[in-house]
C-alpha cells in the first residue's frame, strides 16, 4: 500500500443517469463492476434501488418487480453471487424491522422470504445498526439496536449482542435461523459497528472481525470469532488503533481490513453526555488492519487537514464497496446540527486504488497487415489505462531530439469515468451479430515443401481410427492435418507428410484471454453466446498447400452451447506467437531485455490498440513525465518509427491505476504480413440444422487476387490428444470454392472437445490464392461445461 502522503484519491465526475439524492444509513454491495445501493435516509427514508456502473460511469434505476420491500436505513445488506439479501433496519422513526427480502439481480426480482425460526429460542427481534455478514452459504447476524417500547413515538433503546446464523438455499431462498453456541467472552452490546469475514489463504479457518460501534459511547475494540470453533477472542494488535467510532465502514481487500470515516468523540469527550456540544464530529481518517499480522497502519490520521479537497471530507453513515483492489465511497453525513435538527449530507463519489494493478493477459492479435497490427488484451478491472510496449530484432533508426510526436500524447492523464472512445485507437474490435461477441486469437505461418492430396470429404461416417491407420490408401478422400505443440520459443514449424497426414507443429503453449459481458439496464447476469476466433499469419508461407502453425486461444465467459435458433458470427484476421517467459517491468520508454530494448507504443484508455508506429527515445536522453505515481515518457519529445512488412514484433502490456504502473504481461510475438497472400476468412457463422451444423464464412477482406479455394478443418479426438490435450489433430472436412459447408453429425461425433480454456469444438478455415494459402481463422464453438456429445 502506498504511504499516506502518496494516497491518490479520485473524485468521480461527469457521470450520467439519475444520481441518487444524498443520504446516510444506506448500504451497498458489488456485483462485478456494478455498485448497488439501497435504502438510507435524508428527508425521509429512501426506498429506491440505485445502481452505478463503474466502467461506464453511469447511474441507473433498474425496473424492479415482485415483493418490493419498504425503504429502510441501517439495515443488513449482503450479496451472494447475483442475489442480494436485506434484513431489518429502520422503516420509519422508532419502528424497526426484522423482515428478510431477497433480490435476484439477474431479473431485478424482489421476493419476501420467511426463514424457519431457531429450533430453540426466538428469531431475531426488529433492529437497526446490526452487522449482517456472508460466508459460504450462511449469513451471520450480530448486535444492533432495538426499541423496547411498543409505541414507535416513544423510543426506548436497547443495545444488542445476540448472534444468529442464517442458512441459505443454493441459488434462491433460505432454510432458517439458528443460534450457534459460542465459546469465550461475547462482545459487549453495540450498534453501528462493522463486521467482516476473512479466511487466510491456503490455511486457517474463516474468522469474523467486529470493530467499533456505539453503546452509549463510541468503541474502539476489535473482536474475532472463529466460525469453525465458534470461539470469541480479542486479538492483540500492533500499531495505532483508530479512534473509537461508529457509523464507519470496513472493507476487506486481500488480507487488509480498511476502516474509513465514522462518528468519533468530539475533543475526546462523549457527545451523548455533553449537551453543550453543537454538532456531532465526523472523521475522514483512514486505516487498515493486516488480518494476517494483526497490525494497524494509519494512512490518513484524524489530525491531517485537507485544504486542497484532495480526498473525501469527514463523514459517517456512508457506504463503501470494494471492486477489485479499488475502494468506492459514496455519500454519508458530515455532521448533525442540533440547533437546526437537520442532517448535513455529502453527495460525492470517490475511489481509491489500494495497490498497483495485476499484469494483464498476453496481448492477442485481431488483425495483421503489412505495416500494422490490431491487438487486444483482457480488461483489468478498475484501471485507468494501459501501457503497451514492443521490441524487435530489427535495428532501430537513430532518434533525434528535435523529432516531433503526436500532440495528443502529451500530458497523459487518465479519467476512466469519462465516456468516449480511446483517443489513440478505434472503438470496436469485432463484428457483432445477433448479440454474439467474439474473441480473437491467431497463428503464425511457416512453409511446407511437400504437397499432400487436397481432396476432402463430408462423409459423416469417416472413421477417426481408419483415417489415422497405416492403410491410408483406403481412405485417401480423408486428409487428416495434425497440429502438435512444442514448448520452446522460436522453434520452427516442422511440417511433413505422414501417410495422408499433414503434420503441423506449433511452438508455443496456448494461453487464455477472457472477456466480461455486462448489462446495465437489463439483467446483470444476461450473457451472450460466443464463439471464439483466431487467425494465422501466412506471411512466410511459400507453398500453396501450407497451413499455418503458431496458435493461441482466447477464452470467453459464457459456457452455453449455441442454440439452434441463433447464428454465431465471428470476424478476425491475424497472427500471434505468445511467449511464456516473464519480462522485466521497468516502465520507461526503452528498457533493455537481454540485447533488445522495449519501446512504448503508447498509453491506451481501452484494451485494444491499432499499432502502426512506436516511439524511440533520443540517444542518451530520457524525458519522463508523471502518470499516477509511476514514471512514463513524455511522448512529445520522442520520435516515431513505422512498422515494416514481414517483420516479427514482441509485445507486452501493463495496466495503470492510481498507484502507478503494474507488472507487464507475458510476451506475445506477431509478424507483419508479406504482400500477396490472401487474408483470413472472416465473419464465421455456425448454426444447427438437421444434418449437423452449417459452417459459413465471408471471403477475406484482402484477397490479394482471386481466391481459388477454401479449406475447413475440424479438431478430432485421438489417443495422442488424450495423452497430451495441447496437441490438436485436425481433419480436413471441406475443400472447395463455396464459402460454406455442412459438418455432419457423424463428423461431430469424432470432434475433440478442447478444454484449454472453455469447452469448445475447434474449426479452422483458410483461403488460397495464386500465391498459396494465407492465414487460417480458428473458431471455437463453445459447448458448455458438460462433456456430452455436441448437438445434445
């Protein structure tokens, strides 16, 4: 974590949509990139459900339905996957609730649930200010404040320290309440405390930590409950304990519990017994407890003043949500004017990155041309941009200090919450049809000198065993292309003819890249059906029969098979050769990697880039500007160099957030094309029919002459693949001029289900012109998580 002086708070601005009114006593949870807020009060108790999308910087009000709960404040609010549970809270002044509601956020459907009472004892009484924490399939309720009076206008407070366990049913519904038998001294009664649950990685049992709260005076005690042994204890801590407080927030990121804000004693006195005080005192102090070492660290002390409004002002009753390693804070009250009997509420939204972002996935290629690459990588949650670098074996041109660069690269400052496209790259990277999105990967080509039989068959009864038998002459209409993977980088493809088989050896292990699909106004779990596509680069192909050989795969989130009523469309062109070795992470414009130097392509807001140039530093000079807390070059002082045809380039990418530039990804290598070979077929579609599936595609966008034929291949099962799943064997299922073919049920019965990322059947399609075969587009038809035969 950054030192206190280096905390880089960001206030979110320029958001769109209906912003909730300021309040306190509300609660918030996160579902992926969505922050979901419910309840709270300020001039009445709020009953709306508000959602903030941290990626699009948009507020929206989902159209909820079902048993919509009344507005409440100081309630319990937990999230289990995409369902949210609400328990208790104040529904009007002096009247508290003990009702339980469930929200299925995938449908924005509310349902009132009625858990069974405990086998011995009473169910929880109506209350507010309790803690309600989730671990596994159980929620844990502790403490709160009850009203002893039956008259809601006559409030007789009673602080609670009772403890309940609520067992949940899988997916929806609850089983019932129970009262666990605990050991040790129980924490004193309290309300407006916090409770978090943490389990040490790889060892230990889950533990619940309770901190602070209110019981006539604010508290600063820390309690621990071992959820396996149900034993209470008071851990001995090191460091400076935060001031006694209530109405604060506690959030766990990694092994740290972050405590922010709250209501603290005024000048060290108890406000409740000081009638002459004119206002409550809130704090903006910020600390964390290392839950592994039990050591407190103060990041912002209570005495630190903020004259520049560079961090959230003091507040209590706010909400805090952790999304990735970023903490978001919204609203809350910053005081209570007794003379006016009114709240003073904040309406601001802030976030803080607690650590540098992790390394992104390897760079993936979407399209290669003779002098450019269109590349992408997995999005990293809650980052402000990405630094993309490359190097090559070509000697760099001499860079002079008077060279100019693109003016829009000066003074780079990330605002991830401003809408709009990347200023450096195009908006879109794939063709989307019928809500089908694609991921792109690719292969790098080599040459073949032998010329196997190009005849192919759509015979549904073609036998895998017979196609691989030594007596290949009996099956000369079925050509089996074998793709084998080696581990070492830079290995040349070893292609030869074995019986009627074309043996293509790849050189690099396949890697994965994932894409998250989210929805704003609709369901948060709504998913589109995907296939995955990749292409090969035929830049060095010298023979018309060659099929390219370097490959990598892209992984998508959805796992369902393609319905018969939908068409899957995938568009891609490309070449890629990822490496598996780690790389240095010094984020300056040029860094020596062995004998090579890393050059910046630029800093990109989104996770795609169109690369046609890169930047060179002046000889012996290094001009550095600031991005967050990390050094990065001032591109206005650097010279640009163009990419050249037929050349290999290595890429790596690092994510940037408020803490600086994180580690670089593993290296990928791509090669620019040599003019003359056709591009990869595009817009691949897969749909079911009575015979099996219909596979179709569009001609290459750059045919470089007349297309003479297309070849389509299917990855098939072999004993060799069972021994080594990374070794794919491809059978040619089509060769001809048409841009479509039928893949029969018999052929699909022999299909290999590839589990290197998501379960999928793998196809490859390539085009041939007068110069030979160009890059092959690889498509992965997702099959779901089951191991049933395709089309079931």
